[in-house]
């Protein structure tokens, strides 16, 4: 096979987004995934969905996913944060973030996993500069001004550089000798979708419970996505229950404000960990998405952080190509590393600290954080800053996150 500009290992959401950003800007891309596109693209709702920050949604529109997602997303119009205990409900001091406080519009959108994957594949299929290959990458190398990967059937592919978008614990990063820092939280997220009697009004809720947070995120119609964190053993016990037993545990955790609830789709569990690659680059290699970092889902920032990597890397590579530079050279890849690694380490620390502060039943800590919620609620300037942060509208934003073309 001919050499291409970039080989992306992993066709998950981040790998697919990068392929489109680079392909649309004129680079030739080979996207390799061990699973066939038809397996990754499932039509039925399986309960998984994402909270996409305002900036992430701009990127999806910039790479042409807007029409396919039209009418399939739920705008997040507000976020209500409160402290609580199962059976006791939320504390009287809570914090409300309202999108009307910023001029950009909704803070973000909820979108189901299946709609995102279908939108990606519809745009990638037949793209003139993207070649999709079904295969498992077993080795890679960099020598001179080229990089290569080897697939399990012996096929060798060549490019100017490689991108590892191969998810948690990235085998590509490991092979390149990139070590990681992080730890397991001893917490597991129980993830499902529910149908409910009462409308959610576009409001997302975050209840901080001693074992971990419970997020209730609005989906189109009278449905919501649940990300419910428990200690590992308790999560395993709840997940093993039948649907009625599972719901019997879920109901008292958020009370009756949505009326009666029923499960919609499958139930998932995710062990929670912090995992940060010590370097986001290697020889003719860049890491994006979960391959580079895994953070606590407490702020729903996992995929958003990955899409920020995608936007930053695409901008660095496209600008380098326009200047006639070799896109795999260390100084080019360093620009990406400088842009993203510090920002990601800050996010990892912030989610870690929030989790430690809130997953705690110490009465003094509870009192302090309740007062903290009240103080933030009383200061509109601080609140607006936090809303803009949650919406992904702060910091040194890559062009795609500003809604501009590359
Ligand atoms: C409980 C939970 C809730 C979450 N909620 C949110 C949320 O609300 N908002 C949000 O923004 N994020 C959320 N996230 C995070 C989000 O799910 C991930 O960050 C995102 O899906 C990662 O995408 P990725 O493309 O980097 O990796 P992956 O989706 O893991 O994709 C990796 C791909 O690489 C392929 N692959 C791996 N190895 C090889 C190989 N050797 N050869 C070929 N192919 C290979 C795999 O088949 C796979 O398709 C949540 C995460 C959890 C755990």
C-alpha cells in the first residue's frame, strides 16, 4: 500500500473525529480499527450517551456532523448541583447554573453514542482522503522520516506519522515506552438511561453522595442518562440485581422530582481511574483521547478533553503542512504536547480534587462544601466563569473549538 500522511490507530470517537478534521483539510489518512465499522455502528439505543460541551459541539459541526445530529440532541439549559444522601434528598444549599447567564447559548448538548457513531461513519465512508482498514495493530516503528505499523495478518502500512487513538492503556503508547501516572478510585460508575413521567426541562443534575456523584443528564423526550458512582463492591452488588432491584436502589437516591422511572436500554459499569500518559508524543507519534488520559467522569469531561486533543493536533499538523514542514518531526509534535499536556494534567487534578472533596461523609467537609456551593451561587461573576469553563469556552481554544475551519 502507498504511504499516507497519517495513520490513526483506533477508530473510536476521537480517532474518527481526527480522521475527518485532517482529511477535510487535505491530508491523507488511514484509520485502522480491530473492529469492523458495522460493529462499531449500532442502530439500537444501548443506554450510552455523552455530555458534549459547547466547544466540542462546534468541532462536530466544523467537521460536518451537524446535519446528521440535527434533531437528535438535547440542549443542556442548566445544571443544578447539590449535596445529598440516599433517602435524605438534596441539601437545601444548592447551586444553579443557567445558560442564560452566558451569551453563547446552551452549555452543551446530550447526544446518544449510537447517533454520534452513525454520524461519524456516514461522513467517513467514501471520504476521498480517508482509508478505513479493519485490522489489529501489533507493532509499530519510526525510522528516518517515516513511521509504520504492522497488522496481525502481517500487512505493513507506512506514513509520515502515527496517532494512537487506541483507548485506555493504549497498547501503542506502551510499545513506544511511554509510561503513565494515575490510580484506581475504588469507585465504579453504573451507567444507564431511564424514562420518566415528568419533563426534565433540559436541566442536568449532579448530586454529590458520600460514595460518589450521581449525574442525571437530560436526553431528548422524557428520558435521562444516569451516571451513578458507588464503591466497587456495592456497584458490583447493585449491577448483579434484576432491573426491579436496581431501580429500587436508584429511586431513593434522587427522589421523585421526575415522577415514576423505568429503565431504557442496557446497564453498564465502568471502573473509574485516573490515567495520564507522561508524554503525549513519541518518535513520529502523538496520543489523543483515552490513549493519552482517563479522568474521573465527575465533570463529564472525558470525551470533551479528547476532542480538544483532536482539535489541537489537527491544527498543529495542518499548519505545519501548510508551512512545508515535516509533520512527524519532533519540534512539530512538541507544539501539540505543550498545548495539551499541561491543560490535561490540570483537568485530571481538578476532577480528582472534586471527587475527594465530595465523595466524603465527614460532617465538617460536608458543611464546608455546602457553604462553598452557597458562596459560588451568590457570586454571579464566579458563576458565569464556571459556566463558560463547563461549556468548554475558556483557555487557548483551537480553531475547530471556536467553530472556525482549519
Ligand atoms: C462512566 C463514564 C461516563 C462518561 N461520560 C462522559 C460524558 O458524559 N461526556 C464525555 O465527554 N465523556 C464521557 N466519558 C468518557 C468517554 O466515554 C471516553 O473519553 C471516549 O469514549 C474515549 O474515546 P476514544 O476514541 O479515545 O477511545 P475508545 O472509544 O476506547 O476507542 C479506541 C478504539 O481503538 C481500537 N483499538 C484498540 N487497540 C487496537 C489495536 N491494537 N488495533 C486496532 N484498533 C485498536 C478499539 O477497537 C476502539 O474502537 C465517560 C466515560 C465513562 C467511563
